[in-house]
C-alpha cells in the first residue's frame, strides 16, 4: 500500500543550509523508493487560520519504505541538514 508523506514547513531557520539540503534530498528519497510529488509550495488556506510557510508531498511504495528513509543511519546527516535548515513536521499516511 502506497505511503504519502506530507512535510509541513513552519519556517526557514537557515536558507543556505536548506538550499544545500535540496541538492541531496531527491537522492536520499530515491534510496528507499521515495519521490517528490509536490515540491515545497506555499499552500492556499481553504479553511482555518493557520497556514504553514510551505507544504511538500512525497510518495513511498509503503510505510516501511518511508520509515526506512527516516531511520537510515547513512542518511542521518541529510536529515540533520534538513532539521538545521527548516522547522518542519513530517507525517505519513498510507493510501
């Protein structure tokens, strides 16, 4: 069952670090079968008052692949780079 992963970007902490992260993110995702469906994009609020700075949508073959991407020790520096560059929550749901 496919797994959709949604990144809720609350704010940028370090633009240079986030720019560097974006150069390696796709390869890190691909290692576990992940793809970028929608790159970081500002959302349009349809209901509610709180909008994040951007939303990114990823897809993995299954939840296990998404968890393997997040927990891969070889990608720890990539995740640390993202976390240094932005304030982001990442949520996964099976489709």
